[in-house]
C-alpha cells in the first residue's frame, strides 16, 4: 500500500512509521525534509509541500496527523490561530487534492481529539455524545468537517478522537515524569476530573486496524476502555515509579500560569471507545497500570 503521512516526525507519527515502513511505501509530508531524514531515515520519501502535487491518485491511503500541539503553550490569540490553521489548512488542501483526481485514496484517516466533546464532568462519553461548545470543540469540529468532505463512494473517512497518548518518547507523560521521579508528583486541581488516555502502541494498532477494515468509517474514540480520574492517574503513576504521592497543583495556579488552556486539564471527559470495540478492535493495554508499567519499564532500569 502506498501511504501519504502528515505529522510523520511527531510523537505518534514516528512510532507509527516504525510499523508502516516494513510493509508499506510511505511518503511523509514535512516543511523540513531534513527533519524527516534525520528522524526517520534517508530511505523515506519526503514531500516538502502539497503544492508540488496535482492530485493524490498515486496513493492508496492518507493518514493525517499534522497539527500544532494544543497544550504546549498558553492560548494567546496568535497561538489559537496556529492551533486552528495548522490542522485546518492542511486537511482542506488534502481533501482538495483528493477531489482533483480520478482515483483518490481509498481511505483518509484523520486526526481529532477528545477535546471535541468539551467539558463533560463524569458523564460517560461515546461518539454520539452532544459536545459542550468551547475552543477545543471548535478546533476539532472544523477539523473533522473538513476531513469528512472527502467521504464518498471512492473514499471512506475515519476520524480518530485521541485521548492523552502515553509513551516514553514524548507527549504528556514525558512532561510529568521529572517532577514525579523527584517525588513531587500529584493531581491537578480537584483530581476528580476524568482523564481519557491511550497507550501509544494501541494508537498505532488502531490506525493499522482502520486501514485494513474497509467497513470502518466515521468517528472513533481513540481512548482506552478505562478512563480514570486525575487523582487515580497520579496515584498510579507515582506507585509505578515507587515514589510518594502527596503534592497537588491547585486550579488557581494552573489558571494563573496557563490561562484558558488550563481548562483542558482542570475539566475532563470520561470517554469510552464504543465504536472501536463494536468493530472488533482489541486493546493491548486496556488498563492504566499495565500501560504505565510497560511504558516506564525502560526508564526504571536506568
């Protein structure tokens, strides 16, 4: 299968590439081809701009994971614009190229996030849950709408609404580990808000699953079937590291430091992967304890 991948040099993209490259021909879209070669190897075809393409007829599948990290910086107006347009523009251009050809890719797997649902308190959330309107929802809703405009007889579209991805190479866990390894870890805010997470290997496996199952289309919650509260997550992480668990980051301090962006961490969603499970997908790491022990095991040996 010939695949076009966006976001291939990112946290999830790099892990996904290690599974795709032995079996598929992958081209990676990146404004910096040198970064592609440095991170993924010189045998990978790097495409610097979609403007170099007339259509996408040469590809069997497109996996669209590109986007400015949503929780890395305070949400200034300029940062909000970067978050939106880094997702919207590339998705819109991909879809335009798919429509421009006669034999477009058979599948588009496009990223989204559980932020689509907005704050949901402790309500169990599935793919049909009515979202709460706020910035994270607005970003994801437009992102998904653009991707779904490619859906038709020749192309099916799958949307993956990612939770917090757990992996040793990066993401949220890498930012938490320094304080937890010093014994200074603890929950954020009340600790009662839910955190929907997924092991990075399960992210890779579900992308491969959606590639290989032509009956799958539409939105899929990419989260493990065991969402936990912030307090449960924090306690489990500390226990896996063999560290104390007593510190707490108050909500007022998070809002002072990060403004509106802090709401991503101080509110939450209790998301269930209903449609993935109905489709027959099985999680390798369904429980947090198992996921964290596998992720942290290389670190605990050092």
